[in-house]
C-alpha cells in the first residue's frame, strides 16, 4: 500500500524525492524531477569533491526545490535523516549494484521498524541484468522499480534507427500510437497535434487542431488492419532468394564457377543431341521429347546407361562426354558443399558475414546499451548486423543468440562497413562508449553511403544537439531528420523520472525542451466533466481528449464533439504539466461552493 503516491490531496510540488548518487545520470535525473515534474528533491551525496557533486551543489544554489544532504559515508541512517518517513520516493542511482541493493533492503527494513505503513516508492538503478531479474523476489512488487539505463535508452535509439520519433511505438489500451512530423491522415486512423512551431520556439497543444501545416509533432493512431498473408510470405521468399544467391556466390570460388559452367554447357549440349536423336536415328524407339531426354541425360551422368554400339555416332559421342562430365561434376558439387560448410564455420569463428542481408540495421558496439538495441530490433524482426572490436565482449554471444550477425572489426574503417553491406542498410547506430568513435563511425558510413541514416550515442547533450543540427542543416523543421544523436544519460534520466510520476501518466513526449504527457483520468460522479459533451474535455494549450473508455471496457477513440461523457468513464488525454492538474480538477467531484465560478470553455 502506497498512499503517498495515490493521495489526491498530495500536491505534486510538495512531494519529496530523496536521490542517492553523484554521477552524470543522477545530475540529469535531478534536473528532470525539479524542472519537468516539479518535485522537491533532496540529493544525498558524499562530502568532498568527486563525480558530479560540484554541479549538483551549484544547481541547488539556483533552485529552491533542490537541497543537498552530505555525509562522509552514505548509508540508510543518512537517508532516514534526510526525511525517509515523509518521502514520496527514494531513488538509488549509484553505479554500484550491490551497494544499491544493500541500501534498498536496509530502507525497507528501516521503514517497517519505524512502523511506516506508507512505504516510499523505490527506484533502483541496476546494471547487472541477472541480478535485476531477481530483485523483485527480495524487495516485492509494490512500489519497487528496478531499471537499468541501458533498458531505458535502448528504446529511443532503436526507434530512431527505424525512422521513428522517440519514444517510438506507444501501446495504450491495446492500440498502437506513434509520433510524426507531417500529417498522416491518409495512413493514420486519427491524428492530434502535439506542438506547432518554428525556429523561434514551439506552441504545445495549439488552438487550431485542424491546421497541421505548422506542426512539428503529431500523435497518430494506427488503424486496426486485417492480417495479411501475401505480403509477409512474399517478403520471406525475397529474403530466401537473396540469401541463397549470396550463399552461392560465397560458396563457389572462381575456379569452381568456371568448372561448373563448362560442365553445365556439356550437359546442355547433350540434352540438345538427345532431343534430336529421333531424326538422326529413326530406327530407335525412344521418342525425342524433353522428359525422355532428361531421363537419359541423368542416367548417363550417373554412369547408369548401357553403351550401345549400334547408336548413331553423335549419340555415342554424347554418351561418352556426358558420362565423363557427370563423373567430374560430382566432385565439384561435393567440393562446393564442403567449402560452404567450412567457410561458414570459419566465418563464425572469425566474425565474418555468413549470409546475405538487406534493409538491415547496423549496430556498432556491443556494450550493455548496444546489446539492448540489438535485442529490441530483433524482437521486432528487423535484420541486424552488429559490429564489435572485442571478440570476447559479452554482447557478442547475446547478439548472436538474438539472431543478429556479428562482424568483428573496426567500424570506423570503410572496408568493415562495406562488408556489413552498408550500402543496402536502412540505418547505422553507433553505440560505442567514446563519442569520437561514434562520430567517426557515422562519418565513415556517410562516405560509403551518402544518404545513410545515422544514430549516434553522444554523452554531452549540448554536443549531441550541435552534431544533430549541423548534420541536418539542409532539412527543414518539418522534415524527418536523417541524423540523430542522443545523450544516453539525458534520455535515461527522463525515463527514470517518469517512473516517479503518478500512475495516470502513461507516456511522456519531449518536444524541443518541453514535455507533453499522455495520461488517463477517471471521471468521478458529480465532477465538472460528468454528463457533458466531449468537446468540453479539450482546452487548447492545456489538454486534448484522445479517447474515452466506458466502465464496460468499450473504447471510443477520437470521439466527436457531441459524444457524452459520464461518471465512471476513463479519459485518455494529451496534456501539458499544467493541463494535467486542470484535468484532475475537472474529473474530481465538484466543490460544494463556488461551482458557478468555474468555466470549462
């Protein structure tokens, strides 16, 4: 039970979050909580220099919502003294997995010892995936969120690789929504403008939802499509054909190709002779049709036809040549098969390409984040070629287990990218730990394929934005970006912060430094929105109604203006931070006094 995050009288700006950690992710996480979600944050950091402590201290000097608690050694007692019993949540953001687990267990034990029935939420950063999977057994499921920054950011990078606007696919109420930059009325079942803007700024949830010309972000509802069999089957046939041709090219060396071509020419000559044998020797009973000729050719090639000295000399010559060619063809085919098997094993051992690939994503760097990007793409059945320098990296085995091809080599070298079939790829995702390596890889990819879509992991958000703007300088604000660069700590911080939002916030949509939310709020009896038309649930600049779910479970997406909302309905709304509070007020029971003073528009 966690009334701290379910009490409607608990104002957001009064909620206290205790954050433990002093790294770059922690700093950005604190900024998200304070600036985007209006939490009061108590940062618990070790005293003295180190990490991002000076930056956190400077941030506290300029923001009254952020206070600092320092100690020589951060333990559960320090966190208790920072206000554990009154805290809405505690976030353990250190890079020490065991240390975070130890603190989490101590905090749970301490809360029970203090008879604190309203346990704070726990958000725990955990790098080790195996340990992360078993954390819930130790801490329980109620109010505990164990996440890794790799899990948080991989979704963003994967979405960018597939030319989607982060956060990518948004699945709500069993329907898929996605973000777009231009109107998609011909494709989407419905669309709503999230923001319009120009180079000077953006306007969130604008006044005129019908005017999509100036939109920089639209939220689109994907229609429910009937399951199609022909398209996927045809695509599988195409992939099989490409892979077969690629395998044949790799299997046969130039010498084998020449030998096979000569022998096949001999076979075709023999087929021609057999088809005309009836006119050359009318006394033979064999008819000169195609299937009989093919039968005789096969028997001759296998050495199974008996010689006949009474045959015409051309037929006897064909018999000899075909038998000899057939005897030679068998070793050629056997050698090709053996060569294919050996080369495949050698390619796997040496980290070379083993099969043809088209329309694939190249992921460079199989660290924790790069591996998660590969796994997410493979979950969507996207062909992936992963490039990694270190053959002993843990991600190599994980990527192969996910079904990706792994190429060992330096991705900054054009030769390596060419072997990865970069000219046939749909995008290149550079996920190495060094910014310089990622930038060099992306630029090398553009040398090989000028129209290549690139996605880069860049640590510093400002540097990432500069790279993104300069690489996309020839594109307008309403065109899809060819190049994307994101700061992993920045993306992860926003995702971690979302774990502390109220349960009604289902998704956050960042738009050039501003944020819109997709939230669900239930209309209570006697509320302002009880028994009113749907048009009353939309206020430009504040909130816009997306869908209504009845208590029976029926959902009406994009309801018309006259659709009647009643108590018990759950509203899915697109809101700003201020708009969310307004929607909550509209869905809460009407105050006893001053009811006539409130106007919904």
